[in-house]
C-alpha cells in the first residue's frame, strides 16, 4: 500500500521512490552537463547515476509529505520539483563517496559491487569532478526551490540547510575528524561527534530541507531534526556492524575500517552492544515523531530500514 494507509509496503515504496529519484538525478546531470569542462561528465555520471539507496532524498520527500500533512496538506503526493530539490542532497552524497574512495582517503577500489570512480576515470578527474558537484548541488537546490514556489527567503534557507550540512560543521568537518582519528582510540563522545558530522549532518539536513520546502512550523522542524540526528547515528552504527561482519560480495564494497585502523562502534561497544545501540537510536527517532505529533508511516518504516538493511 502507499504511504498514508495503515500498512506501508516498504519495498514497493522504496522501489517507486528510487525510480523517481533516479529520473530527477538524470535531469540534474543533464542540466549541469553543458557547463562542465571536457572530461568531467563521465566521472560525474558514474558517481551520481551508478545506483544507491537514495536514502537522503527519500527522507527529504517523506519529511515534506509529513510536514504538509501536519499543516493540513494531506501529504499524499509531492510535485516533481520536490524531487528535483531532494536530489541536491544526493549530489552532495555522491561527491563525498567519490572523494572518500580516493587513495588519499580510504583507498577503496569497490563501491556498490563495481570499480570505484577513480579506478575507472582516474584520480585527478575524480577529485575535480567531485568538487564540481558542490556548486552543482547548490544551484540545483536554488533552482528547484524556485520551481517549487518558495519565495526568495525560503529558497535561501533551503540552500543554507544543504550547504551547512555539507560543510565544515557537517560532513566535511566529519571527514576531517575521521582522517585525524585514524590509528587513535576515540572515546564514545569523540566517535559520536565525528559521525554526527560525517554521516548524521546530511541525514538530518535531509529532514530539515523537507520541512523547509513544506513551510513547516518550528515544532515540526524540531521533531524532524531530532529524528534525523537519531537515525544518523543508527545508520552509522549499522554501517560499522556491516563492515565488521559482512564481506565485499555482500556489501558491494571493500570493508576498510579495520585496515584503516579506525575507531568504530563495534570496536567500542562490541557487536551486540552496537546492535542494541543502533536499535535504541532508531526507537528514539520514532519517539521524536510521536512527541512532535507527526504521523509519518514512511519515516517510521525508514527508521526500521536503517537498522535492518544488509548493505
């Protein structure tokens, strides 16, 4: 069944939403292509269009629906412009993976079961193409916000939410902390701070961006922001569990945390302790929705998906 009924068929929901996100991403890349220097389009296409969960934009559109429903809009549908706005998050996520996989970062040769972008397209090309996606994402957000009917102030806020989540106080800052932490035994506080930035900031920003697009009030935004922070940690803890217990064939990537001598939630809490903590964070996320009075079957289901996935 579709979102808004008593039972959500999560598999069908995710398949449908991924399809819409993939089409929006194709539009975004095609729109950006004419301005790209020669040699950058191929690594961008490989980095952006080569599949993925599309979790961040799906969370964004789900937050938009939930926010619209909370203010009487029903929340059953989202216009195409909302998908165009949401995929700005995926452009940032794609650039982060392209850079994370580089030899100077995690030195990964496999992603989603395929050779990583730098293996196929070259290191320098991948580095520059990833950097090019940052302004492409900002322009995508600005353009889509206007198409969605947001005024200048709200459009500026949408771009601000995206860039703050991606910047020094968010994802990039987390990447820096991750590099500085290699070979060190981080405390729980330090590990939480690292991953609230590196992984959590863009996930939380996805929820906030959806609320901004729906012109949600402060209580709804706060509830969605808390939901995003909690699933950000749940997502990362689950990633650490998969990295510790999975293999490249199952995950579609080369587990590397142990090889890179990184502190993880598994090394800190053990497998069972990390699993318990991931589920606790997922429950805290859904509780934040309840406290804020947000009825969002899709978000509740996604909170469960984050900790039950196998890759």
